[in-house]
């Protein structure tokens, strides 16, 4: 599916969902397909830790602030942006919405879920860190994580019963609207 270049340069695409649901794989694939700036909040947070910021500092918040700043610069420069983050609470989500609104950019939200708890647990427990300095959450961490329901228009992808190719097709159709 081809998307018009003019549409893409006006677009901020934000992925959200609990760890282990498949959002990173989808976000990376979409960013490559669209030749978009790819922002992974986990990577930014890991870089903060590697730079000497203590893990007991509010690096999660700092990573979102950095991601907002880089997203803004990329959007102003004319690049579409794909964000890969848990976005667990309204405060995290509001920053993306406000950025798109302030810059008059199209905004698409994609929530990724894995409804099959056994499969979700298997994914979480079989993950290995793919970023230097990053530690993946345990299943208990995922279960205990605060995650508010979304209350805005979005595409919800259920990855335990939908293939990666089908998910990508749904995402491409959604961002083309």
C-alpha cells in the first residue's frame, strides 16, 4: 500500500501497549516501511542510564520528554514519526496528542494487545534485552504495571490471533485514512 508523501509528513503515529504484546516489532516494521523517524522510549531510557543517570531517577518521564523533543524536530523537518512506547497513562498519551495538535500534524494511535494471557506470559518470559543497559520486565512486573484504558480513537490490534503481516496491513490501512 502506498501512502501519499504529503500525508506522511503530517503524521505522528504512536504505538502503545504493555510490554511483550508485539508493539516494537510492529512499530519498527512500520517505520521502515514508511521511512519514518523511529522513536523507542526504552532505547532513550537505556541511553540515559548508560550516560550515568541513576536508575532511581525519573528516567521514564525524562525519556518521554526527550522523545517529544526529537519527534517535534523530526516532524518540523518533514519526516513522519513512529513512536514505540508503553504509554500506560493519560499523562504520557496527552504529550503526543498535544504535540500533534500544536504542530497541526495528523495523529494516529495504535494500541497493541495480546488477549491470550498464556501467550502474553510466554512472550514476556522468553524475552531477552536487546538494548545495552536495558532490563526486560518480568511477568509480575507486567501484571503489576499501571495501565489505564484508552479513551480516544485508535486502532486496537490483537496480536495473539492475528499474524504480523495482517497486523501490518491493518496499520497501513489505518494510517492511510
